[in-house]
C-alpha cells in the first residue's frame, strides 16, 4: 500500500522544514544527525556530547520537535551522549510509514530506534507527551532504562483537566498563529524570559507547532492516541529509579497532588515542584531543571534513595 506524503503539499513541507532548520541553528553544541529506519518509518535523531559517555535519550513534548531541548542540551551533553529524538507521527523530520496506533506501538517504535542506535541501557527523559511515552517504555522494558526523568508528563499520574481540550480544540479545528499562541499562552509560554536562548526557543517552537498543524498530514490512528493515567499497580511495580519535576503553577493538572500520588506509589522516587513556572518549565526554568536532572542522573543510587 502506497502511503501519502508526510506533508499535505510540497510548499507546506518546504515552509515547515525551513523553520525547523532555522530553529536548529540555535542548537548551542555540535551535533550529528542520524536516521533510523523501522516499520513505523524513518526516525530523525540528533546526537550531541562525548561519544564514549553514558547515553541519555530525550523525548519532546507534543508537536514541539527535538528543537525544544535547545536551552537544555548544553548542560545535558557535558557528561552524556545525548540522543534527542523527533517523535514519530508528529510534525518533525521523522517520516511516518506504518502508523502508531497505541502505547504498545510507541514502545515498539522506541525499542526499534534504540536498537538502530545500538544503545543497550540508557537514561531516558521525556517532557509532557514524551514523558508519557517514556514511562510506558520504562514499565515495558525496565532492563533497558537505568534512570527515568519525567518532566511535566501529560496525564501519567493525574488526569488532564477538561480545560485542556476546551482550549486546544480551536487550535486543532482552525490552526492559525492566533489560536496556537492563545493555547500556548495558557500553558505558560508567555511573558518572554530575559534569557535569549529561552526566548528564541519559545518563539521557534510555537512557530513549528503552527506550521506543523497547518501542513503536516497527521496519521489518523496516531492522532487519536491520548495520554492516560497509570494505575496504582503499574506505578508500584516500577523498577526504574524515577525523577518527576512539574511546575508549581502547572495548569493541565494539580501538580501538588500529582507529586503526592507519585511519591506514595513509585518505589525509587524523587520529585519536586519547579518554582515560578507552569508547563513551560524546561524552557523558562531550564537552569533549575537541568541542574536537578544532571544531579539525579549522576548521583549514586545509595546516596539518592536513603
């Protein structure tokens, strides 16, 4: 069966990829681009950091592309070989073939990408939707995940509030710069930071989201996947040491209650609320987030969970 192109028109694809390339010009460290083929399509990966260092894999938020890690990559890549992945089935440089239909397919897709990169045991970090994918993978394949970092994960611990769908629907039905900006402002992407990299990243990620919504041909099966809340049993059975960071002003759920539930259920757990931020904390508060993540990944387990 012949698949339709990833983008609706050649002009739309050109506009999107031009914006993507412009965003990557701000990537503050040297990098290599890798494409991994699997039954789900061609996955685009950007690798940075020392080649002989431990592996850290990053999964971005919905529609945000791997470019969202621009403010974080300098800190993460000092002591890690960092693989930032464009999540399959979303607007990016990853080209879908067989559609991802459910959480199990995301697990199979990520396993295929890690195999293609020749990675065995990794540290895995995911933001928002990427956090939900990351936890699914850590539960399914704990033997391959050394440490798990969840950054403002979508659902996962608590259900997303109804306001999310109400505010997001206009953007989906009528993708325009106005509707995308309105939704992102609700999430916290407003009051532009003084930090140039953070400010530039906010602007470029929002632009990529708009162009992706307008021009990308979303696989229907993949677009229907919604992040779910994990059961008590799933969280209690977690074998992977886990760090959970959420903005103290998070709007997609009650972050304080989410933290309480996660701390009660996940065995090897650390977590805290990031001050002065909502869903945009990896950008606005990237120095705080980066330091907390690197500390978690590098400390010995005996120091961490006593």
